[in-house]
């Protein structure tokens, strides 16, 4: 199985191109933070090359800009070619089946760039504000139902 799901930020404005058959295509790179830190406590970032086709390519180029938070799902593809010097080159990229815009237009227009990544971190620790305490309230607490199911009966 070859399936990839990534969330990251665009490293530059997407540039829409068209094939000789007038099919829209955008090649872009997203910066994806790793889940762990290095020995110095710094987060590492990978820069993943992606390709999207047709209507999704047009939408990406029209609505997203450098720094926009997006999600992609697709497949890894490795291709090769010979450069002008006759050297064989390999390219690994994600061929996108779907591109998902993960922030509102107002967040993008507000200058969301790489420096704003921390605004998406989930706060931890015992010092919760009343807003955070309200957000962590059980969303099903006030649900009225004729079903009498205990949490012990649930499979998860």
C-alpha cells in the first residue's frame, strides 16, 4: 500500500502551470515538522515535494499562499531523468489525491507564516484558563438520549 497523509505549510506561493494538453498542474513544497526534537530541543522540519493536478491545482494556486497551512493525501512516487550533463537524477514526490485547506481565509490574510506555527500548539499543564477549561468540557455532557449505554459497554 502506498498512502501518504501530511500536514504542513507552503514554502512559497503556488505557481499554476498547464501541460501541452491544457491540464492544470502545480508542483509545490510543504514544510512538515517532525514529531520529536533533536538533542538541542529544536524541532526538525522536512521539506516534501508535492504535485497536484486539475481543479485542485487551480484551487491551490488561487486560494493558498506561502505559509498557508494545508493537508495533503496521496502517494509517493519516485521518478528519474538524465540532466544536461548526462547524470541520472532521482526525484521523490507526493502525487496528491487531495489537498485540504486547514485554516480560514482571515488567518491566511492575517500574515500567518512560519513564525505563527506555535498558535496551533495545544496547551498543556495544570494552569488552564477558564476558556481552556470550557474547551476541555465533555462535549456529550448535555446530550439527551433514550439509549442507556454505559462507558464500560463501549468498545473504545
